[in-house]
C-alpha cells in the first residue's frame, strides 16, 4: 500500500429518524480544519432512503464535496448494507481518513468498515490533529478509566478510521461553497446479503426526544442529591435558564435518571455554553465529559473538591442553598426587582 495514493478527509453523515445526528455536523466543522491543515479536500458521505434534506444541511458546513447513496435498503441503519456501501466507496475513492460519530451506530460501523478495508480504527477520540511531520492523524482518547490520554496513530495503512465523541467539537456553518461538487453513487445491496432487518421501532417511554449533548445550559447534579424530593431547586434553575438537568453516574445507578442524562466518560460528552455542577467531586470520569463547556461553574461545600481545578468559577457552599439563591435572584431580575 502506498499512503500517497489516498487523499481527502471524509465525514460519514449519520441520519436517525430523518434528522442528521449533531455529531456529524460537528465533524464536518472540525474536518474542515483538518482538511485545510493537510491540504486536502473535505468530503461528506450521506447514505439513506432520503438524502435531500441531509445534503442541504451538510453543504452549509463548507464541505468541498458530498457523495450520497440513496436506496430503500438504507431506510434504517443495519450493519450489512451500510458497511457494504461504505466499503465500496472507500475502495473506489481511497480517502485518507474517515471520521465517524461515536454513536451506537457509528461504533458498530467503524470497526467493521476497518476490518473490510484491512486498516486500523480508533474508538471514542476526543481530539484529532494532523501531524505534518508524519503526515498521519493523531487521534487522542481517554484510556485506563480516563486516567490517561492516549494518542493513537494509524501509520502503516489507509484509510485512517476513527469515531469521535459527540459534543467534542463545535458546529460551524460558514456556508455553501460556490464550487461544491455533488456526486451520486448507485450502490444496490441484494436482499440476500442483508442478514438483519428492523422489524419494529419501540420508543423509550422515558425518552422525551431531548438530547443533553445539544443543550446550551446544563445543570448537573451529583451524589449530594439523596432523593428525587430534593431535585426541585435544580430543575427550577434549569427551567429558568432554558437548560436541562444532567447527573453523575451514582444518580443513574439509583434509578433517579436514565443514562441519557448521565454526563461523563461512560455517559454523554457535553459542550454547553454554561455548565453548573452541584455537589460533584470532580472525578476524571465526569470532568472528561465537560471540558468543552464554554463556562464551567462548580458548587461544592468542600473547598478542596477536584472539580474546582477545571472550573472557571468556584463556589464553596451548600448545593441546595446556592441553587435556591440563584433561583430567587433570577426570579427577582425577571420581575425587575434586582
């Protein structure tokens, strides 16, 4: 294999329920920087039964080209047709790298695609940087329970494939390029090659459709919350700020919230404009999930709490008293009394 035969940065654009997964738009934005760094083109790959809406959204991210595959066999994500389509595209165009969101589907697709192409795959990266000396991509990811950051390099094979955690990067929409290329590829997958199919989709009864990783404000509550009877000041604060409640793993283990509200390495990686953490110690497993936040406020009655080390603003005090005081202040300001 000759590495120089492989060119361009690809982003696999995932659709779910007819909507683009936010991480795909984030990767288009970061992929633009990566492509510019290595002097290559940025290509988005869209696969689905319907692709028009996705293509229209992606073209606003400044990609150089969109390759799309359309067919009824791609109506729902199943492993076989998507892996077959991506494999054929990669064999034809020979991309240098393929960026995939670290969603449940993305984590299924990436290693299978890598195996078909006999190349490497990095999982759950939180940083991707082009190294001009080696001309490889350095994929950085948490390892050993989040206690170390490992850099993975695929220096002998191509394409370089990796999944990237949602909310790691910010979305940007610089607009459609005047010379954007739109390429349709007709890839039909015979039914006998598709070993699984979706029989029925059952929505989680506790799923209201909201995604904490897309929230602009997250009020995160830790193990200091002993029962759901104590949640009201934090929920009220979140409502006043137009945000969402997030929690640490102990509250999920107690059954207070589902894992969809868990923030951290084993939950959701978030990057809101404002994060306020109440009663959170600051274990690396949690803080690894909030470092992309624009403003981090931490409230803890322990002045030596580890979370203060990554906070922009540290408040030493009782979590319930501070939350209640913030609620009252916000209400007063809205009523013009402060």
